[in-house]
C-alpha cells in the first residue's frame, strides 16, 4: 500500500506526538508499505526515516520568522495548515495513495477535504487522535468564553466523524469517540477497569472488526485504541556510574520525570507534589481525601505568592530529576531547588541513562486527561515503579494489582504511595520483572494490523 501520513505539526522534535508519528511510520514502512510524511517546513529529519525509506515532504515556509517547535496553538499554524492542504492535494494527485493517515484534528480536516474533492480515487482516510482538541485549547488558554468553547466542541465532534477509520491513543478517548460521537459500543469498552486479558481482547476486537469485509459500517463507527509502545531501545547502563556522571547521590531515592515542561503534562502538579514530599511534616492532620494542598500551592505559583515555607524539610533523601523541555517554561521555587536536578534538552541516549540511574518514575498528568502517556511505557521498559493518578489509562498500563500499589486518586494519596516506597525500596526491585512483562502487551507493530 501507499500511505501518506499527514502531520500538521513541526515534525520532528523529541516529544510525544512526534514520537508516536515516527514509530508508527517506521512500523508501517518495515511491513513493506510506501510511506510519505507531509509536514511543516520546520523540524528535524530523523535518521530513522532515511534508514527505513520514509520520505518527508515539507511545505513552503510562508513565515520564515516562525521557528516554534513546542506544543501549543498558534495563528501561524492555521496558515501552515492551509498551505499543507494544498500540498497534500497535489501529492495525492501524483502519488495516488491508498490511505491518508492523519494525526490529530487539523490533519483530519485536510485529509477529509482532499478525499472528498478527489472522490473518484476512493482514498481511505484514517484519523489518529492523540488527545482532545478543546481540552488542549483550554489548557493553553486559547478559549476564554463558554460560547467559544461550545463552538469548538461542535467542530471537534464533527471532526471525529470525518475519517473512514478512527484510532485513539487511550481508552477514555476511544470510549468518548465510539460511544458519545459514533454511537458504537462494545462490551469491552464499557468496562471501567481493564485488566491485561481484557485489554488484549479489546485490541483483538479492533483488529477483527476491521478485517471483516462484511462489516464495513463498523469501521466507520468504531474507534480503535492504540497505546504507545516503548520509543527507545532497552540499553541498561550501570546505575552507579550513571549517578556519578550526573552527580546524583548513590544513597538517594531518585524519582524521574521526563517530558514537556507544560501544564498539560502536569508540571505544576509535579512541583506541588515535590513541595509536599520535601515538607511532608505539613501533611500531618490533613484530610487525605482532599486536594487542599494542591489548590494552595497552585495558588501560590499562579498569583506569584511567596514560595517560602516554614519548618524543617521532611523527605530530604528523595531526589527528583526533571528532564525535558522547553527550559524557559520551567520555574523552580528556590526552597525546593536543592532537591531537583534539571536536564534539558533530552535526547534518547540521555533518556536511557536517566532511566538506568532512577529508582522510580512519575507521570503527573491530570487524572481526567484523555491523553495516553508514552513516558509511562518507557519507564516500565526499565522496570521502574511509576507513580501517577488512578484512572483508566494507568490501569490499562499496569493492570489492577500494580495500579493499586502505585496510583492515587489525588495528590495526598499519591504522596503516600511515594513515601511508602521510600521506606520499602526493596519492593522497587521486586516489581521490576512484573513491569517489564507488562510492556510486552504493547507494540508499535499492532498499527499494521489495524490498517489492514
């Protein structure tokens, strides 16, 4: 098959959306299909594309001054998307692809328009949704009024109906698209908690419904869940040597965060949690079921209030490594800075080294997020216990048994999980094999079967 991947983003930079695009493209190319990626004029050309004969076509740079490669909305991207739609039209005319594979909402619109204009070509469109459109706009302060939110919600719902086949990066997003938008439901999707066997059953249902030639309507109605797999090869480095290299104490209990330094990735939640762990004595007597501490610390950050806190530090033998970008977006309060090491930028080699020296890892993304987490699967590949909020996504990754040990419904409960493992470090070692076995459930090669 000939497949054109439509990426309305400055591909490639080392962040989640681009990593998903790249690894899916590699898997499809290795299966013997022709793959071309149409994208913005800015971004790197990954060597993996050259190695796997993946062609990258870039649109003309209508704004030479525009160099932003980080996530978030921009008016310049609207004009890039218009130019990309025209470029896509002419590439489809010349290449005659079988599939237009669109990543995220703007790419789906462009692919849908080209498909309808060139209707006689009978091109199949696939929409790969990494998260919600409106939820992202709210996070990046692109929506201020409820009427505007309602308007874009209607547009988002219409976009989910455009592709011939839909894929989502998480089960909550899959459920939303299938049940609320496409009015399609499977027994597996209605499960609030999905163990390993049910997750495999759901993935198999996705594949079977696509393979049936007599069930074409279900291809249009159903949405497949496709979680990320590890994005880097497993190369374990000597823990002691890595700690010496990065000047990290051999005795410290190291918790690692890797990813974007932005609100949608939970960076403000992470800083709040670090503060609570550093000054853990302040938790005594507080209702563990409340999020009062999170609201209080967030208020301090957002209002520019004092970051100073009285009392002696509590869990000083926890050391945090925060690795990623953009560096300018990260502001560490002075009173917790001695407990944190910042690593930026973050490349795959550095990521492997940091994963090797860590005792555990964290994903502070909000509990109600529709986005899956590529970082969690990398943590699991190295056998690290991963602290995160308790939701359908974390339970799909861990299974119920591990999720009960590692996740919490709120900030205070999450802190208690961390402090428990601080006192029982041997359980981190015991959990390693279980974590690494869970990773085997997730593979980039599954995308090839979904597209059949």
